[in-house]
C-alpha cells in the first residue's frame, strides 16, 4: 500500500498563475482533508470531504477550490495564486472503520508563490 | 469554536522523561489525538484518548481529563530521534454529525545529549 500520496512535491508559481494539487489514497477512506501549514500557525484546514462527490469548507477556504470525483482522489485548486498562499500543503485521509478517525498524512507539497 | 494551547518549545535530556501539556476548550468534544512531526515530514499518529485516564503505548503515554480540558503526552527514556514537533488535536462533532479535527500549533521538542 502506498498510503497517501501527493503530487507535486515542490512547485514555484508566479502571482496569478493557477495549479492543481493531487492527493490520492489507497486505503478506501471516506474522509479526506487539505491542510496548509505555516510557521507558528500549525495545521489549518482548507477544505474537507466526507465522501465521494461531497466537499465542505474548513477554516481557511478562500482562494482555494476542491473536488472529489472519485473516492480515492481529492484535488486542491488555486485559481489565481497569491504570495500569501506560499505554504506547505498536506493532504490527509481517515477511515470510519476503526472509530478512531486517525488521519494519515501525505508527504506534503511545498508551494512558493513569487 | 475550538481553542487549543500547548507550549511552543521544550528541551529535555536524552534518557530523561518529558511531559508535553495541552489544554483545550471546545463543544461536542469527541476525542483527543497526539501526532508527531519531524522537521520537513508529515505528521504521524501517536495516540488517541476519548475517556479520562492514561493510555500507554511503549515509551509514549497520553493522559486525558475531559472535565479539565487537559491532556498530556509523556515520553520516557528519551532518544535523540524523539526530537520533533508534537501536535495536539481535538476532535468534536458538529451539528451536521461531522467529526471535525482541530490541531494545536505544536510543541517543538529538542532532545540534547
């Protein structure tokens, strides 16, 4: 099992450019999440999904969009990148089967917007 | 909303014991997690508490007091590889039945020889 994978691992964008971050999980998890992590601010939830075809806003959704067309994939889009979106982005998934809902994280995407 | 507090940094000596505290305020509390995150890496799950008391897992133990909104992570026989950030995360159920998880800002632990 690969667990949770993210592509790309690194990216540099210019202000105004767009991009899509891909998250994939092979654990058949219902829940998927996108976080950003900035120094001194911890992990902040951008958007999440409780199942295929459903998405919802987290704490800091502005400037981002998401889609969950397939259960195993969760896409994060930046339509017009801004320097404030420079961050490390983590995807995570969680399954309801154990009752714990512990999250499994991907390796992260380091995004720099210039 | 949810408010989670934990110390920003701690230093401890190899072989010693360290306790990392976490206090929280939330409605609909439904469990508390501890995650470990090494620099430049993803967080990994360490422990979960939903009932009051101590959960032990090898060198790591986690304690919860729901009435006090308090948890701690206890690391025994510290090793250099334990140098990492430790994230406290609180799970709460919202009105829609969704299990929302909020992370604290993390405690950066440095283990010194």
